[in-house]
């Protein structure tokens, strides 16, 4: 297909960049950005490739952020076309990463090319922050780049992340925030023994039941106008040796909080600790914080995005904080306004992942319009 956005998306999909192996995707993007005057700073960390690119020298900075890595495709035989052979069927582009998020990256790059061609002396700075480690550990990607940029007081005012935010029509929803995520890895300690001699043992499963009931029935907050109430879900439990005549000595429980801006991770940790101590449990507890909640209230970035979508699609856009975490949680630490706008999310991480050809072309036009509204 003779369309720059679709052609670049196909070129990216054809590279099997399963996280964090970039497979040459970033080299392709860097080559395109260099041609239109971007200064490129490659920032690899460990097994992850990242780069920061900018064009312009002063004024407000608008960055487009994304990831070149994809999740594994699974069994190729279950796909209607090979997952890393981009194929167009019924005006939809099929392939792993088509929607999440190589299609968005292609739209970003082409939008930048068109914008620079029309406005070579634009005000402010246009930037890109691209990583190859978003889908897996996310430890050597955007979080490391943000740390480095913050250490040198790099300016970032607005950031648009190309995550697939749309629900049923392109642009019907953008994410203006995300909930935080923290996981507890809790081991309740008891004494192993024979089930026939319970007085010689101490069953941690029995001891933990009252605590678990309180954990499950607690309302952690009521949310607010932007976020639903904090959700706590038990994800894994494990106890016993597999034998039916052994009282277990330990009981492992893993539970996760998706929390709003009404709470902090410190508040969650303290409340769980006081709960455990109130139930007089012996325990070991290790926390893993995946990300803090972030929120971009109304402002120039939200206004520009809503306006661009309205002008080009005649659709009203819903602002939402639903869904999982994204790299926006790291970028928000720079004090930037952050939103996520991308194609439909119906097929992401699935067999036969695909994106509408028309939507990708329209997305590039929306991205370009946002550049105009913020940098001219």
C-alpha cells in the first residue's frame, strides 16, 4: 500500500521485537528522524535500547512516547496470517504490534515528518522518547531515561503516549491518568505438623482467615471524580506439601492494589501492617511497587487533543483513567502533562492483532494537528 504511515507500520511489524529485543526498529525510526533535523541521543541500559530525540532549541517541549517491543505472538498456527508478516485484509493491518504499538509509532513519525516539512521553524521543541522495554520488566526502559533526563533538568511540558486508548471508534477515549499498582508478597508463618496432632502444630492458614476476611472486605477509599475506588485483589495463594496429612508451616498470599490518587503506597503499606499486627500474625512481607498513580487534569495538552479529535473525526472524547499501568507513570514524574491516545485496543495482546488502515492514517493526522496546536 502506497501510504507512508502503513508502510512504516509494516516495516516495524516485520521485525520480531519481542521485549526487550528491539530487532532494528529504533534504528529505522532514528534514521527517519535524523533526516528531518532531530538530535538523537541513544540511551541503552542493560538489555534495553532507548532513545531521546528532540528538534528545536527553546520553549515548551512536546514529546511523543512509545515502545518498539511487543509481547510474544504465541502459536503462529493460530494466527490467520504469520504474526510478523504484516498483512492487510479487509482494510485492516494484521501483525503482532499493529495496535500495541507499532501503528502508533508509525503515525507519530509520519506526523512529525509532515509537521516539520510544513513548519521547519516551529516554536518550542518536538521530541520523541522511545523504549524497547515496556511489555516485560520495564526496568531498563522509560524509567531509566526519565531518571537521566531529570538529573540534568531536561524540560518536558507535554507528553503524548501512543498506547491504544480507543474503545469502539478512534479517539472516543483518551487516558488522562492511570491508577497506581503495588503488590504484596506475604508469607504467614506457622509450625508444620501432622494433621492428627494439631496441638503440636500451628496452622498458618487457619490463623490467616480472619485477616483475609478483613483484607477482602475493607473499602480502601471511595475514589474521586477521575478515579474509581481502589481495588484490592488476591492473585495467588499457596500452602501445604501436597499431602493430605500434613499441616503446612507457611501460607503464601500475593495480592495487588490498583490505587487512586486518594491513597499513597505508604498508606497502603501501613494499613496492611497494622491489620497483620492486629490479628497477631507472624509474617514476612515483601512489597513491589509497579507505579504511582498519575493524573493530568484539564490543560493545554488535554484541550489540544480533544480539539484535534473533534476537528478530524467529529467525535466527543471521554477522558478516562481505566486500565492497567503504562510508561506514562514514569514520564509524569517530570511534571509533564501526560495523556495516552492511540488506536482501538480490542485486539491487543491477542491472536490476530490488527488495526484499521483508515484509523492509522487518521491517527497520524490527529497527532500532526496536536503538534500544530501546541508548537505554533
